[in-house]
């Protein structure tokens, strides 16, 4: 991921297409640094607004419209 894309992704808001445990709204709270220096960020940490539960996923999974919508809806 390029730096400007990573900057825009951090603190972005997302809505789960199919909420689980009433967790619908999420915020990207961290970009996970790659293990190999000089490689691009591939993973992020998301946090559920309702519960505060955090989890890690590959940022490209946010492109799956069956799972995620950009913004809070």
C-alpha cells in the first residue's frame, strides 16, 4: 500500500454488511508494519465502536462489498 493510501485508511470508518453481535460500525485504528523492511503495509487493526473489540485483517478485504461498506450507514 502506498503511503498516501495508508494515511487515508487510518481512522477511516466502515460498516459491516452483515453485523455480528450487534457490531455494525468500525474504525481502522492501526496500520500493522510489515515484517520485512521496505515492504508495504498489508494488514490493519479494526475496532468495533459498540464493544471496543479489535481484530486484524488484510486491508484489501475492505474491498469486499459483501462484507464492508465505506462510512457509517
